[in-house]
C-alpha cells in the first residue's frame, strides 16, 4: 500500500510541474487534468477515503449549485470509473504473476551469485569461512560449501584472490524456488590451538579445527 501511494504521489508531483509550466497546449492540458483527477480518485478509493464528485472537466461539483439527482448520477459515474480502474489493476497484476510463474516453470535451473567483500570477526588465528544455502524448515543444507581460508591478519590466505572472492551456487531448480524459506549461512571455523589462551609451549597445539561462529540471513 505504501509503495502504491508513493508512486501515485510521484506521478502527481510530476504532472503538477507540467501543469504549472504553462507550456502545454490546451488539449494536452485538459487531458492531463483528467489524468490527475482520475489518479486522485483512485488513490482515495484504495485508502478508503471519500469519493469526490466532479464534472466532465474534473472540477469538484458544488452541492449548493448542483441538484441532488445530478450529484447522484455523477457519483454513480465516478464510482463506476474507479471500480473499472481497480479491476484493470487487479487483472494486470494477475497477468504479471502468471507470466512470472510461467517463466520460472520454463527455466530449468537458477543460480545465486555471491561476492565476499570482507570478514569482520576478531578471531586471533587462521580460520575457514564456509558459505552455503540452508532450508530452515527441513533443517538441512541444500548446497555445497563455498570455502575461503582467512588468515589471522584479516586477509585471505590466498592474497591473489583479494577483492575477487566470488562464487556461484548453481543448479537451483523450481523445487528450490518453491521452498518457503531459504537461508544463506556463513560458518567460521578457527584453525589453530585448542585454546586461544594456551601460551604454555609444552601444551601448544596447532592445526586443530574448532567451531567459532555462525551467522545466517534469509534470502527467500
């Protein structure tokens, strides 16, 4: 509702500027005023506001100078026009939805492109960053992991791939699009000592993989 009203306000602002410019011919100016009044009446209708009764030129009818019958007939005409506009909008939306569904059904597979910019996490040792797609309703991962090895100094282990950490999750079919929810999950695995505070050289270990953190964001 907010987006619909916002688009209508933008249109009204643009049309108002054209009317105030004084550069439009009389026939175009008359047609533009009709578009403005039709847009206002349509906006009032979807916001459940009162319907404004107008004459053929778009001017508000004065109840003091217009008979009751004329007001009633003008109200009937205005209501019919607004309802026709609502049905037209509804039909267009349905056609768009049908075309989108048909397009999805005709496409055999889809892909998700991921571009890793940075990992902001204070770890203190080397780490592995694993990214994958997850279905929270079925409690299972639906893709393989995209692995990035991250150094303790806050940069990729493969420095040549700096600013070029990209992956594409492919072969996402229609079944995946029909899932109610899909989450993009990032897991961080610390690689190093058993305990970060372990500074005793006799107990020092290295190369151990320990879960450190996880984060997720809904992408569907």
